[in-house]
């Protein structure tokens, strides 16, 4: 019987990154990998020689994050396309003009906004009904009748 061990391969490389007895630890420096999709293939063997394989795809993004506005994966376009492209990196100096990505407001945000406005209008229109018991109170009732000023109590002299 052999000791359990593991071999870890990166992408399609035939040379393992590690070939150690179990348990073990592994460090992969993604700065040495190209940006894009990669995969780790782990082949572990137990004491009886039975091998298990695990494949883990992952994505490396060491370069700046790229944002494209106006084009989505799998979309169909015709005519002239107007795109906005921007790239951000943690190493770039802070520039307030580039702090937020400029993209169009999604349709669902506009629909939600209009639904909230419609609800506010409906609420205001239906909640202004004055309950019958308060209709004749000083707050909600008609204004008091204005009477003529009272005559002075002093007798007039002829």
C-alpha cells in the first residue's frame, strides 16, 4: 500500500504543479497566468491506488476590469453601433471623473420608478377622502361665516 498523494495540473500542462502526500497545501500565483479562463485538474490517489479526479475551472483577471456599454454577449445588432468602453484597475490613481462607470439606466429601473410614482399618485388621490365623522369639524368643515364687526358700546353724542 502506498501513501495517499495528490497531483495538481494547471490547464493542459503535463507536468504537475505539485505532487505531494496528502494532506497538502498549494499556492498558485495568478500574476504569472494570462487573463482569461483556466482550470485546475486535481488527481488524488488513496492508499489502495484508486484515483479520483476533480476539475475546477476559474477565471484570472489581473489586468484592468473592462466595461463595455451598448453591447451584451449574444446580442444581435445592425447598423452603426455606438459603444462606451472603459477600463479600471486597482493600481490606477483615483480620478473622480472616472469613479463611476457611465452606462445606460436599465429598463427595469425605469419601470420600478414609474410604478412607485403611480402608487404615490393613487395613494394621494384615495387617502384624501375625509371620513364622515370629521367632515363638519373645524379642521375639515366649511369656514365659519364672517360676521360684521360689532358696533361700539359707547353712545353716540348728538
